[in-house]
């Protein structure tokens, strides 16, 4: 098997994580450290393909730019295990993202509570936006003050328990 030319960690990205990372203006770091994969269902969610688009959001715009530059990979899982169908929302982007993560043994990025809980129980490696902020702190891309500002900004987008994990890291 030919090894990937990229030394970056492969990451399958769910729409909620993508939206939060773009909201926090951290996408350049995501591209710096990770090789990005999006399942086609998440692409549809980000681009809001099921609805009439009145305007293009920043996360949509950036997604389209990166896709055009071939900096993201659009993929699909070959199989959806029954355990996923029994535990995650049918037809959701996170269902297909978790399936792809399992199938290819790569890290999953999500801020959605259902997949986070499922992955923790099943010991599937995940990264939340809070984890990513801590990763950037450890990588010396952010200082402590910036991390707290980002946690505060994220506070309205994800559960408080996840934010507390980040806050407790610095105690």
C-alpha cells in the first residue's frame, strides 16, 4: 500500500465542527495540521443543499473555495454499521461521518452531543472545537487568553459541559 504523501493527520469533519471552527477563524490551523475529509452528506448540510439559499455564509464560502482548490476530500463510507443506525440520527451527516471514521480508522471532528457520547462509549477517537483550541495552545499557536476568549465565543454554540473541559484544562 502506498503511504500518503501528507504527514498531516487525517480528519473527518462534521458540519457542526466546521461551522464552529470557521466562526472562530481557526480554519487556517485546521488546514495546517490536518488532511480534511467531509462525507457528501456533510457537504450537503454545509452548503444547505436541501433548502433555498438566500445568501452564502462564511462557512459555505470557505468550504466551496477549499473544495475548488482540492484542499478537502469528499468521501463516503462504504458501510453503515447497524450499531450506528441504532444510536445516531438516521440520514444525518454525523451518522455518515462516524461511519467513515470507523471504516478508515481516522479521527472524527464533531461538536454534536449524540456522536460525542457514542464515540466516547465505543472508544472512537474524536476531537471537539474545545479539544482543537487546546491542541492549538499546546502547539503554541494560541495563548491562554486567546483560548479563554474562544471558549467564551463558543459558549453559545456548544454544550457548557464541553466548554468546562477546556476551562478545566487550564486549572
